[in-house]
């Protein structure tokens, strides 16, 4: 993985020093909260319902065990002993004291971490495929380009006060694990007919109040031009994006208001004017970054492990975890391990300091020292030998990190909701907890199969409800919490937006509604259809009927 | 509202001379009527390309920040410097705060109608970062070039 050189380290150090000064000005009263707000927001520090919240960047979701141990240390020393992994591969701390934040940032800088651009109307932390560098289906490791973008976008002088926040995701696989069609810019590395690799550039996706699937504005961009092309997109957006209405300020509105052709023409014209300038990195610098992502030295192993097969046969619980939580690795004899942060009745994405340290230990011992955070609020050990899987499973089980529910009904994305968030209308976490309790039976979950439930506590859609196979949106009606169900969304390569199926339900009814929908699917599925496949085949009406038929 | 000018890597208080300002629209309508104008004011929702031909008529161009959050003038300044080769003064007007002056300077601003009082602090803020990852309209060498130079020297 990427390591800082003296330049990267100095920039982060200077940022911490700058913020320490800003915090001192706030604490001394020189700055009012109003004046301090834009400064703290540049450093990922929000003021939530009950306390400050610090969002720490995990660039493209990659962590070393040393970094994970530091995250545990921060949770223990400055917070209440836990952190929360977000849908943008970041981690949030919910209870830091303002006076401690510069020290937290200093501690993080010791392990090459920071909170830069995790909030504010700037280019946010770049996200990627959590299986990058391990996936059997990738063209190349997309993180090389994520790091190129990270550096280019850090303190970009022109793009720090955009109309709105700006999110970029990169993948190098046909199977979209990074939701690239739902980002301001999505980049997909692929091969053209001549065998060269380049980017499909997708612009204008996003959720929120007005969800859109992104448009492809360029099928193939040679990789060396990435930064100049991004700069052209950002400049058009910075100059032309709406600033009169917070809710119409994202690039998706600009793209769709004038039409994608007009937007593309503006970008291409801008790019033609700047592509020869010194924005793009020289090959030497790209090679320098690429070298950090060269594959680890995988051992020459047989594809199958006898030890593993023996345990698979003798231990049913292990066999289930293998089926559900592990994924094919590109190197023979290795597997990708998903770590579920969704125990039955738990808070999606939450992890304690002790659990973080256990994950760090496992990464150091079994996974080439690497850990990934996923946009579905789980973790990954990307490079585990099949021979070691049983030991890893036992260790994860001891920490309650082995719930075999990845992609299943209880692997729920939920925003923090009214338990923490100042924007929320309703709570999200208790709904997620109750659904996972209702579907606690593991055999039943596996029988139901892939089913993505996503819950947002308000229309800002941080819980991605628009792209849930079943989406749940909390709305406030005269002080009472109601939940609206959407069906048929997907954030993957077959991206689609869910459809609202009818009137809102009380929190109690919402959980029962999910059960009715699942029952209806099980009665009507054909062959190996997933929930979403059945929905797409038979349409919304029968599901609506099943949901609202007089009980 | 002190006027600060970029001098090397510092911001220095400057004497405010009376300007004869003209808006870009008025200039485009009738340049002859504004022949004595000394400063061109461009609103941030107008493309700077409209003035490309006449840039040499002005020693000062004023770009606006209605609030510090409205960052359109950063792009306007870069276009004036990098695309249209404007070498006169580019002055920031409006919500011009100490924590943004470095970004402004990097985009080509060299004069600031500073909205605060502590001009020494504003100048110090310019020095809070000694490096930049990306090239812009100023003379900071991007980090990637420094890396290359170092590799060549080694």
C-alpha cells in the first residue's frame, strides 16, 4: 500500500499545525462558532446532536494493521471505546472533545492518516473497490489511480469551494462494488479493443433528494490524461453549477438540467484547452505510485487446501461462514475474507477498540498486513491463505465479527439517523437492529439469498435507500416517525433507483413489511432468482399488493 | 477593509489609490465611453473569455467573492492567468478571509481587499503550507516535480 514520503508527511503535519491554531482561536473566543464552522468542516469535524463528530479519512478504504491499531487507540483514549465505519469507507468518532481534536490528528498523522477533506464542499475522500488488488475479476489495481487523485485533489486551490461536496469512486471490475454510477464522478478502468486500459468516465450520479444514475460522458479516456480530464469536469462544475439552492447544487443537477450532451461538450472543450498543460503526472511519478501497489509476494500454493476441506466437512458453522463471507481471490490458495460489522441486533458499521485490535492482529498475522473498509460498512481481510481460514474464523468468532451475513438480509446499510445526526427526521439504527433480529435465523437468511436493505433517516439519503433492493426512508409526520418503502434499487453494475411503493408505515409496521416482502419473494421466485431479479421480472404491483393487502 | 498586496510570499498593506471602475457588461456595451477606466470588475457568473481581447486595456481586474463559500472566482482567476495570459493585478473583493488567501494566491490573485483586521495573521496564513501537490497559476513547484528533481539529483 502507499506510504508517505517526506512531502506527504510534511503536508499533513502542516495541516495539523494549522488546525491546532484554528482550534486555539476558537477556544480563546477569537473565533465565533459561525466563523469556526467552515474551518472545522475542512477537517472533518461536525457538530452533531450531542457532541462533535470527527470523520477520519481512510483513503480508498485501505488500512494497515498499524493504522487500525491507532484507530483503536483514538477510540479508547479520546472517545467512548468505539468507532463507526461509514458508507464512504471512512471512520467516524461520535464523542471527541474539541480541545482533543488537534491531538487526535497528531496521533493519526503518526500513522499517515488524517481528516482532510472528509467534509466541506470540496473533493472528498476517493473511494474504491474493497477487493482491489485481490479480486479475480479486476483489470488492474484501481488504488494506483485513487492515490493519484488523492494527491491531486488535496488542498486543490481552485476546487475547495465548489457549489457542493464532490465524490469520486474508482473501480477496475465489471462487478461494481464501489457504486460508481452513484457518484459525482465514477471511473471504471477497462480494456478497449486495442487492448489498452483506460477509464470510462461517468458523471452526475448521486442520491439525496433528487437521485440520478450517472451518465457516461467518455467511454475511454487514456489513463495518462486522468487528472487533466478531471480538472476539466471540476472547472465546468465550479463555474456553472448552481449556488442559489443547496439542494440543486450537486453536479447531477447541472448535468441533467442542460442535458448530458451539452455538459459533455463543455467538458471536452475545456479539456482540449488544458490537456497539454502540466496537470497530468509524468510517467515516472505514476510508476513511483504504482510500485507501492505491486502485489504482495503470494506463496505458490495449490488452489485447494486439504486442511480447509477437512474443516469444511466437519464444522457446519465454519462451512456456512465460508460460503457466505469469503470470496474468490486472484492468487491460487488464497481467499478474500469479509468481516461482518452487522451482528444480529447490532449497530451497522460500529466496532469497538478491542475488535479493531483483533482485526489488526489478524491482518498482521494472516493478511499481508492489510485491511479494507467497504462502502457497505464492513471490513475485509484481502489476502488470507485458505490454510489459515479456520484459524481466522475462530478468532473472528471470538470477537463477534464472524456473522455469516454478507450481502444477506441482515447486512444492512443504515445512516446514523436521529440517534446522532442533526439533519435526520427519524431514527435508522433501531429499524436496522429490529430487522436483523427478526431475520436472525442464519439458515433462513441464506435461503433468502442476496438482499440489500438500506435505511436513511431523512431524505438526504446517507443510508442509500434509493439503491436498496428494499429501501427504507424515514419521514417525520407531525412529530411521528414514518417509514416509506422503496423497492427495486441497486447500487451495483445494474444500477437502478427504487420505486416508492405506497404510504408510510410506523416503525413497528416497517419491520413487518420487510417480512411480508421477503415472504412474497420466496413464494414467487424462480430458479436461482435473487429478490431483485424476481422484482424486476414481475414488477412492483404484486409486491405492493402483498404489502398493503388487509392483514 | 485594508488592501493587501502579494509581495514575494508575504501580504503587505498597500496604499489604496482611487480607481475608475467599470463592469464588464458596461465595457462590452460601449468601450469608448469608459476609456478612462482603470479597473475592470467581473461578476462571478460571467465568463472571463468575454474580455479576452481587451485584457491589455486594464492594469487591474477585480473578481468577487460574495461569500467565502462561493468559489467561482478561483476558476476565473486561473483562466485569466493561464489561458488568457493576463499579467496585471487580479484583486479579490468581498468575503476575503485569512484562511482562503493561500488558495487565492495560488490561483493568481495578487491583491486582496481583506475583510479582517489582522493583516499580519493573513500574511502568516500564506506560509502555513510549504508544498502543493498540483500546479496552478503561481510559482509553487508541484510535489511531483520536486520528487522528479530529487530522483534526478540522486
